[in-house]
């Protein structure tokens, strides 16, 4: 159930005011001021096979580094590949909501009394997959919470608007990314977890990918 304070806040403020408060907070949290480690557990299936990879990556505010790969010290090639992929896909975090929430166009209250802001089309450059910008094919809903009297995004759920081609080989028929945020001890919202899932086909062979990412901040 939504806290009574947030019910009163959202009743008093129009959707634009809520959106602007969240944008202002997110804009003050650029990735250059952020450092974290993330543990990525990735599973792929297709053509009767399944593979699983677990890696730990670090962002230090300037660059990515691969800490471990399947529980072992990574090779030079694994480091280069992981760092290239992470750089191409950008730095995830609450700062991304500045651009995303600028595209929010409507507000509703769900059956549990939670305030939801909707984005009918994700802004260009906000979601990348394998180095490709897939934002135009996606939509999102942001669930709001309240910390010290200020609204913040607790959860952002991104999903497909339509089936789309990731590249000339891969067609995606289903996509979902669930982002969870929580204020730290200083009250700054942080991305703490992501769950990703997609289903599609390559050369007509059906397959899918899931990943769970957990973030830890110093």
C-alpha cells in the first residue's frame, strides 16, 4: 500500500510537478560521481542448448573493468571484450531517469494505491542491447515511492511496444527489463537490481536470454 504521505503529495501535485522533481534529483547523480560493482548472471538458450555466464564488473566513475569471470581471474581477451561491451551499453543508474522521465506523458494510481507514471515511447539512447539502440521499440512504467517527503522512482518496468529486429540476424518478440531503486543512507536513490528477459529467434531458431544483475555501492 502506498504511504499516506505520498497519496497526499500526488493528490496535491500535478503529474508534471512529480516528473520535474524526479528529473531534478536524477540530474544531480551523473555516472562520473558514481562507483559500484555489479554481479551479472546471464543465461542463453536456443537450438537445444543452454549456456550460463557469471561475471563481476566494476565502474569507478571513469571506466569499466572486469573483476571476475565465472568465478575466476579473467583472461586479457575476456577483459577487453567485457569492457568494450559495457562501454557500448552505457552506465546504468538513477541518472538515466532524467531523460526517461522527461518523456512521461500520463499518471495513474493502480489497485494497490501506487502512483504510476507512463512512458509511451522510450527516448532515443536510453536502452542499448549488444551496442544497438533499441529505445524506440520500448515503453515503460515507473512506480513511485517517497523518501523524506520527496518522490522517487522505486521501480521502472520497460517492455516492448512491438516485435523488432536487434540486428539482421536476431528478431526479438518479447522484451522486459525490471529496474529496482532504493535510497542509500544519504537519501540518494540508487539502482540496486535489474532483471532482464527476452525471447526471439536467429536464423528461424527460437531462443531466449535472461539475466539478473545485482549492484553494490561502496
